[in-house]
């Protein structure tokens, strides 16, 4: 199997729209139900649901990478970044970074995806990391890429 970054047209992507049509249709119907439900909630309930959805996405995305984060810390960080009341809990850089990325995505979801946006998100996610050389840019190492499962160590 060839990795994405090994493709001759990297980083340009193409897909087969017909293969995704059913999944897209199901997503759109589910999204419509969600939006319709949210419109009937008060502002506080809407904010809480938004924070819950964003923190769930942040947690599950991080779990794919083998990183287990604290839900309450992510929610607190999202609340602060959205200007909402939050507790004063200490938030680790990984939780703050993924929260910052989720809030940025929430605020800019309709903007066209760009390299700058990807690199900004990467910088947010890698907040505080000193062991990486390729932050906010494409991979530059000539070493073969390794895919690891689970947390480092």
C-alpha cells in the first residue's frame, strides 16, 4: 500500500463521489435532525450541547492516535475559548491544543480548507511539544514514515 504522502499528486486529493453518496446522504439527514433539534433549545442548552459535541469529537479523535485526554479539562478549555463561564481547572497542553483546534474549526467551518489552516491546526495540536521538528509544515524527513499504535513508550 502506498501512503498518501507518497502519492505523486500529494498533497492534492481526489475521491469518487458515487462511492460516498449514501454516506453523505445519511450524514446530511442526521445533521438536519440535529440542527432542527438545536433550534428549539435555549442558548444555555445549545452552548452545552455544542461543547459536548466538540469535546466528544476531540476525545475520539485523540483516542485514534492513542492519546487519552480528560473530558472535563477539554470542556473547560472549550468553554473558556468560547467566552463562556468555566471552572479554573488546570488544562494540560494536549487538551488545550485540541480544544483550541475544535473551537477554531467551529468558528471557521465554512471557510475553504487551506494549507495555512492545516498548519495552524497542527501547531495548536502540537502545543508545547519540543520533540518534533516538523510542526506547521509537511513532513521533511527522508526517513521512512512509521505508523505506531498507542501512546509513545
